[in-house]
């Protein structure tokens, strides 16, 4: 399947190390627009720091990176422009941050979906981890997280022009 | 992808909060038949009670609900009729109940698949959680559960007219 | 979807008890070539022994089985021939063995992908578990394993002629 970036919102879902970020970056770079990376991950330990460094290296120099652990809607509002392609990587880390800070997760997710549903001035790609296809976690917070993630993916997919599922680096079109 | 309910058996697989029950309900309601909900979940704690209440509210008044924690084959036998559409939600909770009660799980799953393979007098939709795409669980009972679920999905899919995988609320056709 | 074995490398991904090995065996048997089974699993406990026995019984007498817990590249080198179809079952158990033996996992995975990328004299089918679609594991070794598996799947998929995802015994074509 060949994939091109459309106007509006593109959601890229996939598992751990499925190649979803790399696909998102290729789509952004192929658009010819100025790529802006909204990084939701925080380097709270060495493992996370290594992942962030690896992603940053792969993206190369053309990208502008903005760290957005929490206020994602405002950042998309600032950065989405006709000459920009905005890449949000990733929604699941943003959710983690919201939960750790005690933010009203459901309301913030709804606000994001509402913002994305309005006509944006430039293309936005959102990357997220599908986390709901394993055994029910024993940990209540993990179950909560997985519920929020599932609902968020449904809400974003409903307003997205394009939804792609990635496995083994290969895209499957779910929508658009 | 647009999806319509066919005759015979439809299996809807998906992750947690993937929108699989909502899709199943829409298909049932669009059929114009009288919808019967076979609920396998038991409200053994507040979390489960909240989920059941949420599903019940979404379904609205047109539905007749029958609680079927264990004797699913008999219930499908009673309820499947030309004027009914039967929705079983969900197989994974039924499996959980069988295991907790010490029932002969493999034999009961085979009996369900055999019953579904026979020509039923009306359409039956079965919803289930795909649980086999995460890391191997450390807990032996969870590994067992996941093996039973995988085998049950294969057996039901083999006799189903239609199999749909749902991610982020979006259907992918696996069969039919 | 109907599936046939192509020349070159076929990767079959799926969850636990998804029917991926059975599909691989059917493809191999339908090829008319002499089937060689490269078994990476080691019977280190009764549960594993039962799984191995079950697979062996299903395959029947036409198969030659070679146990290859670690040196997979050499075994593929020896067994791939125009009159053979080689089935590797499965990559995730091979990864587990590499990790347990302290082998340089990333280098060995790269060597496998490089070997598969070279023109092989006969068809090779590789089966593997998708493990990255659940909640992030709490255990660091499980996270490591899942990262290695994801990267290995991407590398093998990139050089494969055909990639198939199996759910509930049903194939979805990802490539080829």
C-alpha cells in the first residue's frame, strides 16, 4: 500500500517499534512543508532519554522540535499553518503525562478531538500506540490508561481524514 | 469501509475500548429486527458495574437484555429467530466465567462453535476482545485464558459468515 | 482472502493462538516442495513441551524437523534449496533464546535480515508473534524483548516478498 499525506488530520496507530513514527516522519517530509515536531515525551529516565535521542537523530536538521508534555491543543493551535506540517508524537505519552499530573483526562481528550474537528489551517499528523490488544492488565491505573487511550483513538479517528494502522513497518489503511 | 449485517453469524473482534460493541449495536439496530442483547458480563465489582451501565444506557429502549453468564448455547438456541437479531457481548467475559466456575472450557467452546455452524433461524452477532497481541503474561491463568480465547476466535471465525476487526472505532473486514 | 506461497521470503505475523503456524504449514504443504521445519522452541517446561508436541502432531509425517534454538542463519543457509520449503517457527522464541544466552541480539537480527535479503535458492516462511499491542510491560526485560521483536519484524518485513497478519485464523495481506 502506498500512502500519501492528505489535508487535515492523519492518525497513525501501531504497536511498540512498529515503525509508526518513521512512517509519520516520511509522510511529513514528503509533503514539502516545513515540519514541526510536537514532542510529548519527557526524559524522566535514561531509557526514555535514549528513545528521544534516537528519534531526534533520525529526523535530521529540517525539523523544528517543540516540547509539549501537556498543553497540546494550544501548541497545535499555534503551530498549524498552511506552510507547516505538524507531527504530534505521541498521544499515548501525552495521556500518560495528563494522568500523572492529575489533569481531567476525559475533558482534555474531548478538547483535542474538538480542536482537530474544526478546519485546521494546515495538515496535522498524530502518532499513537495501540495498547488494547493484550490481556487485561492487573494494575487498575493501566486499565484506566488503556480505556482512555481507546476512547481517545476513537474520538480522533472519527474526525480524522485518514487513519493508518502500522505493523512491521507496513501501513494498513483504516480510513481515507 | 461500510459494513452491513449479513445472514448467519458475524464475529466482531477488537481491543479494549475499540468501539466493537458500539459497531455491533449499530449493525443490529440497522437490521430492523427486534434486538436481543445476551450479556455475559457479571457486575462483580463497581468498575464492571459502571461498564455494564454505560453499555445499557447506550443501547436504549428497543433492546431486550438477557443475562447469560454461562449457558450461552442454550440462550442462543432460545433467542435466535427470524424476527430477532441476537447480540452476544462478549465472548471473553463468557470465557472468564467458564474458567472461574471450573467448567470444561474447551468442550463448551466447541459446543458453541458447533451450534453456530448449524443453520440458525436468525442472525447472531458475537463480540469479543482480541487479547493475544501483547507480551506473554507471567500469570499461568492469563496464559491459559489467552490460549482459550485464541482458539475460540478461530473456531467461531471458521463458521462465521462475516468477521470484522475493529480498531479506533473503524472496521476492517477479515471475512465475508 | 486467498493466500499462496510466493518465491522468496514470507513473514507471517499474528497473536497467540491466532492460527499463524497452521497457516504457514498449509502454505508450505500446498507448495508441493519438501517441507523442512526449523523449530526454535526449547522444551524447558511441561507447558512448552505440550505445545511442541501438538505442533509436531499436526504437521504429520511429510515434514523433516530440525531444532534450531540459536544458529538460525546457518540453518537457513543449509536447508534453503530449490526442492525445499523452509518454515521457521518462530522468530519470537529464537529472540527469547538469544536473550537468555546473552547473545548480541541486534547484530544477530541484522545478520538474519541480511541473509534473507540475499537471493535465497528456495522459499522461506518465518512465523512470529506480534507482541507490541498491549500495555507497556512493567518488566524491563519484557520491554527490551518487545523492542527487539518490533525491530526484527520491521527488518524482516522490509526484505520479505510477502507479509501476512493473521487474526482468528484469517489472513490479512500487509505486503506482496
